[in-house]
C-alpha cells in the first residue's frame, strides 16, 4: 500500500508504475496494489495516462489496483478519463474497505471461507503442540464470550490482562489514531490468538479488536492462568509453550514485513 502525496504529474506517477513493477518482481503471487489518495491534492492528464498504463500492467501481471480516499475532483477525473473501464482498477471509499476486499479475495482464492472453520481452543492447542488436551481440562479456566457484528472484543488503551482464542467468526484488528480514521492492521479468522502480548507483559491494549461477524471466543486472564499453574502445572506448561510459539510466529511475520518494506 502506498500513500500518494502532493500533486501528481507524469514523473511522480511514473514512480508508482516503477514501484509496482518492482513489487511484482520481488513478491511471488503479488495480488493487490492499494493507492491511498488522502494526501494527494490533484493530478493532471499526464498522470492519468500513467494510471492507464498501471491498469494495463496490472492486467498483464494479474494483480488488482485499489484506489482509496479519492477526493471528489480526482474521482471525477478518473471516471471521465475512463480508467474504471480497466478491469483491474477499482475504487473504494476507505482504505479499510479496500483491505477487507483484498483479504476476502485472498481467502477465497486459497479455498478458505471468510470466517474459517470453527475450531476449539483445546483441539488447536493439542494440534499445535502435538499433545493430547481434553476440552474438559481447559474449561474451568476459560471464559466464553460471544460477540455480535460490530461489538468490541477489546479496545485500545484498556488494561491488557487476558488473551483470546477466536473459535468462530471474523475479527479485525484496528489502530485508533486521534484525528484520523482507524487503520486496519489485519483481519483474523477462526483459529487465531488475539492479545497474547498483553497477557505476557501487561500494560494497556495497543489496538482495538472488532467483530465483523457473529463471533465466539474463549479467553484466559492472568488470574485464571495463575490458578491453572497451582492446580494443573502440566496444563499451564502446555498453554505457556503454546503462547511462546504464537509470539515467535508473530515476530517472524513482523521481520518479513520489515524486510519487504526495506528491500
């Protein structure tokens, strides 16, 4: 995703085309180029010509170009120039809507439903660690929460004292920025752990988690984990090992993103 700034003319629009070509070359199965116009003050006819070339390149390389936060004048220019006839160029009102459309398409292409397959925490933990854990063993330490679409699982700034496992549904993780629209960080489906860093280090939530469909989650807070350590140290060890693996995976994913951004 790129945030476009200032006034777009032929030379700086060409930079977008060159960067798209570099992304396609560097990334296997490159599928979406999101261009955010919220800091763009205008564009001329030569920039529109380059955007047509971007659309043609997108068709050739089989990726989609998603334009977001277009002002009314830029929107009219793009419509009048016929850019929307290009099959690979689409307009979305917000970046969040574009990212949601991209995520849905990627899940569909991967043969996965939006919500993922319903799964229990006990089964997921057992599969992850290669051990046997019965649902009844974990149940005394779990808190069940069901969420309606639009309801918050947790909010940025709240005390961080529990982690949650999404057994069913879709939850988006958003960063709230004063004076600006919320920034979608990712969308999670069934089988995902949310908020484990908060359980490990305490403090305050660094992001907000909102249900995008009816959801079912189970959670373990710090008090329940301490009770598990006293009553079932073997089970607590499984949970702690599981959380270590989850944290390690997220560090690896973060490093990959940084490498992609810096390359």
